[in-house]
C-alpha cells in the first residue's frame, strides 16, 4: 500500500473495525494539537499536521480481549498480562490493517531512557476529544494552598472506567486545515464538581469513587474489579483460580 494513498478515514475505519470488537476505542488527533500543550522535551518529533491516534480500553476489554488472551497464552511467558494483551491487540491490528506503512506505536507503560513516558496519555486523550483532562488549573480560586493535585481524565460515557493504552503516529498521513480540533465533552463543568473529582482522585483513588463522577453506561465487571484490586504480583494466583 503506498503511503500517500491513506487519509484519516482509511486509517480510522479499519482500526475501529478490528479494535472495537476487543473493547478498544480509537480517536484521531493532529500531532500539533498535542505538541502545542507541552514543553519541547515531551514533543513528538513529527510535523504538526501528522495524524496520531489515541487508543483507549473500555470496560469491555477485559472480557472481550483479556480473558481470551490469557486462555490462549496458558500463562506461558506472561509477565505483564494486561500490557502484553494490549500490545498483542494493537500491534496485531496495525500490522494487519497497514502492512508496509510507517506507524510509530507507543504504549502507556513504555518509558524513555530519561524515565519520561513515551507519550502523555491524558493530554493525548484530551486533544483528541476522547476524554476531558481535568487539572488543578481548571479550578478557579483553588482551595489546596501549595499542594500539588494530579489531574484525571473523564470519559463522557465511561466516566473513569477506562484506560488510555497507546498512541499511534502515522508519519506519512496528514490531516488538512479543514480538520478542526474537537473539544472533549466537559462532563464536570462546575468548580465544586471539579474540586470533588480532584479530591476523590488524589485522596481516595483506591475506592474508585472518582470513576463514577458521571453516570457511566458501563463499569468494570466484578471479575475485572477483583483483578485490578489485586496487587499485580498476586494476580497470577487469582487467574489460576478462574481456571
Ligand atoms: N503491568 C501490569 C500488567 O501488564 O499486567 C499491570 C497493568 C495494570 O494494572 N495497569 C493499570 C490498569 O490497566 C494501569 S493503566 N488499570 C485499569 C484501570 O485503572 O482502569
């Protein structure tokens, strides 16, 4: 396939076709939208109008992709089962849909030698319009004095019941000037709501209450909750009990 024949639809449609049945969502963005919010040390070194695609996992990924993946692998060579499953799904879709195309695939768990992440997942999700990234600076007249509050992304359909998994950059595919940056739905528009969200995320993230900040259309199944509430080192034992 010649690189120049691809446009955004011919990237998004096949990716969506193969990844949606695995519980993954894809959203396009321009590299320039992402870079413009970040210091140079985090920039993606591609032209501003290059196409990137952010990949999210929805609650359905666990049953549609993860449990079948575990069963197929029969625990052989598994160290990071979730990360390996996402990589299997995403790299499989990319090589099947875009053979010969240059695609820079970056996963959320990958670090650069500088220990910086290979991409800032929440910024990518925000500029693609997928999920609003609520940050301390989005609260006027902040009540936290000098305390640093971490930001959190909210998905309009899944609230906090999702994860940002990967960023794909298609260096040979460009988005024209007619492509306007979508604004993510502002599901937590009030100052009070944002304070509650950031406090729930920063002070009580383990109880997962922040995930229900909007009424989600689907949340994690009990099985998935049990899995993610178990420390990673003990998850293999849990998986074995599921047979
Ligand atoms: N590296 C381990 C693996 O690959 O199994 C752990 C992966 C993991 O638990 N990742 C978290 C996750 O998927 C952080 S992204 N959490 C789901 C969530 O918090 O919604």
